[in-house]
């Protein structure tokens, strides 16, 4: 089965038109000894019936379907309204290519324009692009833009930016070009940051809320960066931005991050949705695609890809980035999601995340042996110090039908008794009670 | 009279809202108490529209798109083939869609099994030793491949010296852009008269400063590099690595393994060859396959199948280049590719490249009667025509592209590759039928005739699309990139 629709007779007519007797003559340029005698030994062919059985079995080997999730750490279990799936699975969107011919791609282009508009509003920036691969690569692109803009090489990262984001930064940049500054009680440490910033620093990168869920002081961090002549890069959760003062309005030059939480499933960590927003003055240095409003020859409103001279297919080795295919369908889902939730729903979701996570934190802190690891205000997510190793708490959750959180010991051995817990609007009081029972059980087993 | 099309922000208004959220069922505290000293935003200027109207908005937008399920989409180098529906269904299974990437290996054996299987099948199909599934798209894979080669040279003490990457002038723009990203320098070599690699030009620039040669096979003109074994041999003799841009793997799949051509590393665009949908600009996935000597440098973690049948993520890779993605790459996309490979099986794979090549050659020979064909050799899965013959009528390739839209088909890739004047790059793929190809050929022939008779009509094309030709110059002069709030 390869989805071809060609009969022997049609094939003969085609070969005749081409002017060859046999298909193999078309392969004359390929050296004989590299042509395979037999196709690669892969399994299959499988019918739909067999495929459904096989992948259905594998999907059930994941605990995901039946467990109630309190996991976060960059990927969150949020409500996805039914209309998001219904609309975003329309093949008009799914099976279209990048909108190279705008006259027959106004659907995709308009939706991206709306996505850009809403991301700009959330972040408080003048412009936002059409998407990046994920939050980590969006952060890398921000660092690279800052380097081009300032002519400086070094990047200062405030603790606690997500460890995976820092890891990806270290992959792209050379050793010595990334300075990570230790946190202070879970938050960015202003004095240590000030000491780390210097005349060689291109940008200061911080995360809001940070990896521990704690809320940083953006205005202070922006000022620190600017005092050193560096750009301020905020890596933000878009749902938190429905409540918090937008960083673009208090001086952030670039606001980037992960927007999986806007209408996209967790899907084992991909496909995700990186976003990239900036001050107007940085527009021509932006990576990725941009959609702009214009008119057609009759003066009707329409949308096109614009400023393509920044991009790889025009500028080649001098392009602002190598990105081509991005995460268009995820951006569409986010646009539909934000459109459905709207002004009221976005803030309600953010508000419920705050109330439910704080309720859960209060319950946990009352269980003997457990304590909040940090005292600063948090959004949706918090760190618990556990009386036993956190992986034991995670394992105990199974029995109660919950995934109680992320074992932070997987990141650093000294964090092995820390559990990172996320509570979204999806969790109800009963589920939170069940989660607290699991904690109690795990803690008592000491 | 139809209602004018409006943006979401121009619809509804105060008092309108979408689907409801549940009331808060836990004790609440005032935000000021929970967030002492935290600066909050005063308002969020967002759409206020009812669910039915949001549904109508995006449904109407969708009708403005051309897409594969509606008609022919011969974008060269993009491999716009049919995307099987079963693959969408399987990627959406709750056990996959709700899996969290930090849940731990024991809780995600199904995902890890799928990842390991994707790695195994892609390695088998491409003839390489190992595969990473982390890169999220082709260009991301290129960058990863370049980092792998850079790590290899550094491990041999040649990192400082080998900083040049040789790229033919027919290459995709992502190749030189990725080269710059890793701090290397691009050396462009001109193609030979037959549009393939000129061995003399290559030999002239190959030396002990060369880090790699990057080649697209078949190349962007749709030709298999007849001297590819010579190219990789020469490069290796000079101590360089060989990278294959796998954008055109659809021509080779099941028939030729890039690993057998002497390449050290390649990326695979699963959204092309392995039929995952393009989504209007992604998500794709760009797994990277490598030969044995590059395996130690692969990004962490790698899914490893154990003796006991379980799969674990291997983080202990001291020579690894590190992470290139927040988590495990575009896993949901890779699942679709896995389903596609399993549907095809060995014979189906070979049938893909066979019919892709057949379709392209048929279309090429038909169209060579009405358009210039700069390279008359048999092509692989795609071919490039030139619209230069229409210039005498004042008609450009752009006009041909726009006019095609009136016939319910998408335009080919235009003005690429750069080495062909007024280029029209056409890739039909294997899933198009004989009569679809004939319809496209007839439309192209009719446009060639129209050029001679009514050039002005072509300048005004398209005539039947939702909007006419759009003013791109105006868009870039003073870019309006977000909506005005009414």
C-alpha cells in the first residue's frame, strides 16, 4: 500500500510518452552497485486494522491516558476546547503548505496574522512572528538576535531558567559564552546578576514564571540588563501573561517562550509552539516568518508573508536564522484557542490556575513532612520538599490514579527530594484531594 | 449580499464570550494576598466572540486555502503527497497525546517504543547506523548535522582548522544559513553544464580547511548526481565529512540508501518523504541519521532498546553535542511517519519512489513541448522548466504561477533553484493519478498559448481566487503585523 493510483495500462502510456521501454531506464544516472536488489527490511505492510491494533497497544503502555496529571516543568495539561480540535483538524489547514501563493492561502495567512496580534498583546510587544520550533529554540534565537544587535558575545542566564532551555543554549553557543547565575531562594539574584553582566554581555535571559513556578520582578531585571548595555530577554508563559503586567511594557526587548499551553496537547513534548515577540526597533532582525496586512489590486484587504529578505531562501548565509518550516498548525491552534477563550476566558483560566495551585500547596504544606521549598509568590506551579525521595512520591501516585508531579532529582541529584507540581484549571477539588492522599501515603512510608 | 470578512477583533464585543469554564471549587483567596508586590496587567485587549461565531470565522478562513485534499500541489522540493487519515487518528490517541515528556521511562514505554522504532526504521531505510529524532524540521536537522560534524573534527583536534563547508550553487537556502549558524563559512561551487556537481570545481576548493561537503541528492534540479561516489570519495580523501540534505529522499526511498553513497550524515524531512502533513507551515520533523563514527556525538537523550524488551532514554553520552530541542522533538509528527512506514512496508516504499519518478518524467516530457527544459536528462522525482521562452510576450514565470491558480491547482515552486532562469520547479509526487497530471499539463499548455495571445490577461491573473494579486511591496514598506483594535 503506497497510496498510488496507477494502472499497468496507464504506466505503459506514460513510459511511451517518456520514450523509454522500461522504468529502469530512467535510473541510468544511478551507479548500478548502489541500487538495492531488495527494499529495506522494515515491518509491514499493515492494514488500518492492524495498525490501529499495534499503535493502540503501545499507546496504552503509557500511563498518560488514565492518570490525572499534576506534571508541568514546561509542558502543561490545560483545557483544549472541543472547537479547537474540530477546526484545526480541517484538512484545509492541515494539508496546506507554507503560504507561498497568498491568493490561495488567505485562511492560513489571516490566522497567523491573528496569532501574531494576540501574542503581541499578551507580551506587550509591538511585533510577534509566526512561530518557532519550541520555547528553547526561541530562546536561542533571542540570544543570537541580541548578539547581532549588540555586537557582543556572552549571554547571561538568570537562575531558574528551565534546565533544558539552558542545555539547548549551551549546544548552540560555544562554551564560555553562556554564564548561568545561581538563584537566590529560587529567584533571580540581582546582586550576582549585576556582577555577571559586563561590557561583553549581549543579553540577560530570565524566565517568568521561572522553572520553579515563582514570579520574578521583571522591571528590575530589565533595568539590570539595560544598565549593562545588554538586551533584556523574557522567557514567559503566555497564560501567566493574561494576569501579569506584560514584560514588553516594562522594558523587555524580546519576549519569547513556549505556547504549548495554548490549545496544544502535551504529546510527549512535541510538536510544541515557540513564540517570538519584540520591540518594533528589532523588527528587521527577527528570525522566522512574518505576516503583514496589505491589499489586492481591487483594494480588498489581504495578508502576505513579508520582510522575506531576512530569511534563508533569499539571504542564504546572511539570513537572520536558518528556520524554514516552523510550527504553523500549532500557531493556528493557539489562535483558535485564544479566540475562543477571549478576553474573559483567558483571565479566568489564569485565575483558576492560581487558585487551584495555591489550594493544593496549602493542603500539601499541612501534610507532615512536606513543605513548600520557596516562599515567593507562584503561578500554577510550585516546588514541594518531600520527606522521601520525590521519585517515591511519583511512584506512589499510580495507586491513586495521579501523576503527582515531576521528580526534580532527574535534573540535579541535590534536588532528589523536590517535587515540581503543576495544578491547572482542569483539576477539580476531588482530584486535588486524591493527589494530597497520595502524598500522605508516600510520605508515611518512610 | 454577503457579510464582509472581518478579523476576530472586529467581531462581537463586550458581553460576548466563548465556552464557559467551571466555577472555582476550591477555597479562593484574593489575588492581592497571593501575589503581594506583583505587578498585574490592567486589561487584556482580546477578542470577545461567541463560540459559534469563532467556529464560523475559522471555517470560512479554511475555505480560502488551497490544500492537498482539494487538488494538485506540485511545489518542487516540498513533496506535497497525500497524508493518510489513519495517521492523524493514531497520533491523537489519548495515551500518546496526553503523555508528559518528564513522566519517566516507566510511565512512557509506549512513546519510547515508538521512538525507538522510528529510529530503527529510518536507519534501515537510509543505510545509517543511528538516528536522532530531536530536530523539529529540516533546517533544524541541518544545523544538528553540522554540529555533529563539528564535534567530530574537534574530537580529532581539527576543529580550529576545518571551518569551511562546500555547497553547490543549486542548494536550498537553508544549507548556507545553517552553515553560518554553527560559525562555519560557506564556499559555493558553481554547478557544471549539466547542472550537477563539477568535480574540478569541487577539487579546487577541497583542502584541509574543509569541514564538510553538503549535497542534495537528487539535486534541486531533480537530477541524481551521477558522480556522487566520486564526490564523497574526494571529500573523505581531503579529511572532510559528507552531509546529505534529505529534502529529496522521496526519489530514493526503498531503492537507494544514502549511507551507501558515502555520506556520513543526513537529515530526513518526514513531512515530505514520510507523508506527515505540512500544516500550513509546520510542524515537520527533521530526524538526523549518522554513520557509526558520528554516533557518540548524537544529542541526548537517545531511545535505546534493552535486552528485556523495554526502552529507556540514554543520557550518559559524554561526547554528545547536547540538546537541540526542549524535549523529544516533534514526537506526534514522528508517530504519523511511523504509521506511514508501517502501512507501506518494504514493497510499498519502493513503489513510492518508482511512481514519483515515473510521474515526474511523464509530466516533464509533456511540458517540454511548450516550455524550455534546460536539462533534458531523465529526471528523478521532480524537474525544472524555464519560463524564459515567454519573455518575448512580456510574460514572466510569476504570471504563469498566478494563472495556474485559476485552474484549481497550486503553482510550482518558482524562481528556484537560482541557477535556472525564470525557474518553475515541479514535483508531482507518487499519489497523483494519470488524469490529474494530464489536467495540469493541459493547464500549463493553455497558459503558454495565452501568453502568446493575451499577455495582459496573464498579468492580471489570478481571476477566480478569493483575493487578487496582493501588493507585497506595500506590505514590506511599512509593515502592519498586528490588528488595529476598533
